[in-house]
C-alpha cells in the first residue's frame, strides 16, 4: 500500500521554491498539487512539469479544494497576508523565512492557524540541517554537559547577488537581517535551548548603491546563563567557506572564482539586475535547481561552535566534530541525499501524526523577535530584553548556571 501523500500547493515560484524543488519532487509523502505565481512562464512550466493547476493569485490557490497545505514562498512582505488567506481556507502552512516583517504579523499568523485548527511550520532555515540537529541531540542527551557559549560566524557575497529593488529596502524585508539572520538565529537558539533573555547588536550598511544592512554583529544572553556571539557579513570580500573546506552553503564544492558576484553586477542598471534575478527564477531562461547527488555533503551556515561544559561541538558538512577533554573526533552524518527533506518531514509529521512541530508558529515568532531586536538595538544602541521566547518542543529545560 502506497504512503499517504500531502497535497501541497506552492504560493510563489521564485528562488526559494527552486531550492526546495529537489526535495519536493522526491519526497515520498508530498505531491505538488497546485501553484500560484503572477508570472505566466512560471505557471506554464509548473503545469507542464507536474500536471497540476497553476493560478495567477494566491487567493485562487487557496480556493482549490484539492490542496491540503500551502508552501508560502512569496516575497517576504506578503507572508502574513498569504498565511491568513491559507488559514481561512483551512490549509496547513509551511512558511519560508523570514516568518513576517513584524511581531504583530507573526502573532496574527499564529492566531489565524490556531483559530482554523491548521498546522503552521516555519522554514526553511539551516537549523533543519542534519549536523545542527545532530549537535542538538548530543547536547540534549547530556553527553557534553550544558551549553555555555555559542560562536556563529558567516562571511558571504549575499548583498551582491542579483536583487529586485525591494530586496535592498529594509522596510520591505531586504537586507541580511531579514534574509540571513533567521538562519543564524534559528541555529543558535536551537543549540542554546531556545530562550534568549536579551541582546545587544550593531549593523552595517556601507554601500550607498545597496542601501540596506549588509552586516551585523550581536551578543545574545540566554535565560540559563549561556551566551552567544553572532557575526554576519555579506559584502562579498572574505568568504568563510574557506574555513569549511570550500564547501558552499548548499553542501557542494565551490567552483566560482573570487569576486564573481561583484563582477557580475558591475556596470549594469537596477532594471537589468532585476531582469537577471527574474531570469534565474523558476520558469526563467536561466533557471537551474540544485540536482540530487548521492555523495552530497550537508548544507551549512558558516562556522558554528557550541562550547559546552565538557566539549566543543562544531557542526560541519560531514557531521559534527566533538572536541573533548582528551581527544577530538568526527561524529559523521550519512550523505545528504535531499537536505531540505527534513522540512517536509516536519510538515508531514505535524499534519499526519499531529506531532508538535519544532519550528512551529511560536518558535518562528521567537526567532523573528531576535532578528527584529537586532535591528532595534543597532538603531538605538541599546540592550533589548526579549519577551516572546520559547523552548524546544519535546525537551524539558535544564537548570541554569
């Protein structure tokens, strides 16, 4: 007897969908049953590829009775609106990061899902990566003692990848704090147990031609006494993948020459840059989804080190390095055949088994509270006390320091 499949609709056939596509194609418990996108070329390709309807609006997709759940991958500023449409239609939801652009919108999404009795999962973030989850499992088992300090650092070319105009406007969800901090914050919150007490941060917007935050640094204090430092720089100079064996964020060996991102944008207009971005999206002439590989290493998000009482843990594309009192060893992870499959596993388990998702609405809201506090602290030069933090579903909090 074949396994029950979740009839999934996709709202937004852009880059997020494109990177999720290999997992969506191959996941045994998911069937792509519909989509919505304003671009006719994307709708035409989807219908041809999946023999499923493609609509011009998310509202039409939500009215399709055959759809059970919706993957919301529309531009950030529309997540809250589209999540509430989906909830009103009785659809379960997987919402891309960032969850939304304000705490009020995040709370409205959680409330709408609860009122409708549907499941809400927030992802993809790199806290779904197998080495991060493996490191958390080692911590949760008590093998290395309590987490005392976390260091997370990532230097990339993020700000110089082709962008639509609104992706360079912070108020519309642009910049690294809305786009990249949710990954790093989710990782650090997961490893640290989830409950951040307060933070202080600074941010940098150093290129007038791309007037949004391209870098930030934050210091987080957890309720149990642990602390964490987060550093992100997307200005396309140093690349911290050098410290990860030149394995890129997606788990594949890097092949681009130094400076490729900046050279690609040199001398082109903002309209040409937008067109370049559209051409790379699903249905565009330069679209290309990551291919499944038997030997693929795991995705990562730069350097992450969890310093515990009896060891330091460093998640790597190959597994988790454990630096103990007397020896260092690799706890290997099997090849990542479909890394983002873990996101779909969590959604299916939430829908089919009524299992509380780790990355549920309350977790997503807490992550966005930290991200928004980074922005606020950077602007005000003040420490921000957090009020909406939550622990890890299924885990009992350990004692403090």
